[in-house]
């Protein structure tokens, strides 16, 4: 299905429903949001209502996107339909797979940063993975508390977020067997900075 077909189906079937939920005309101008809803054929089932809530949570974080950046993004979308459809599919999968609406808000925040060119597509994809793999509690602690510098052999935030590249062992701890020490990585710091204006 072509990108334009997504938009046509959405306009015909669900624009009124979502506009009444979001009460913002910007929705009509977001092809990716239109794609998200269209892929689920807008029905009145419970799963669709849950999906609507996820899209609304996504949109809460995305709605204040810089309008100039958004216009440039739409120009890019129209010139790169295959890449745009891939991003739309990725968004659908990540939004729909979340069990926590806060994670959907985080996905919206990440997408806004991508559109505003504050993060690269590569970082966007990596941060989507982080959002899917980590708990909201851990992500919030990492971002709000500025990370975890604890030294412990017990399960800690640093241990849990090590596998997504936000923490690493300190060189000293690799030579000591009695305790593990972690340090925050550049990627972990970049994520904190990128989430600084996120509304928890």
C-alpha cells in the first residue's frame, strides 16, 4: 500500500474520531499519525480503543513539535516515501507493543526530536529499543535522577541499563573481584539530555 493510500483511508474513516479525541487540527497534517491509525482499520473493538489511547499518549508529546521542522519533515516524507513508510511501520510496532502509556509518550517525544533533527535516525531507533526494553521506572530514574553511580554487586539501575549501553564497568572494577563499579556512558548522558524537556 502506498503512502498516499494510507492518508486517503484515514481521512475517510477516522479523522473525525481522532480529531474529537485530540481536538487539534495538526493531526490532519501528520501523515505518520494517519498511517498509524489506518493500519489498524479503525474499529470499535477494545483493542482499537486501547490503541487510540496509545496514539493519544504519543501525540501528547509530539503535538508541540516545531512547526518549521515539521514542514521540512513533511517535505522529506514526500520525497522519501519508502523511508517514511519504514519509519511509520517502526512507530506502529513500538506504539502498539507498549503496555504503559508513558512509554507511548516517550515514543512521541523521541519522534519529535527526530523531526526537529535533534537526534539522528540511528539514535531514534536505538532509543526506541531502550524504551521497549526498559521499565518506565528505570528510564525515569535514569533521566530524572541523573543516572546511577552506585557501587554494588546487587541488582542496580546501572546493571539493568548496562545492556542498552547507558552504563559500563569502570576500568578499576574490572581488576577487582569484590565489587562492581559502573560509570555512565556518553550514550547514557545523551539520553538524559534529550529527555530533559519530557513531561513525566
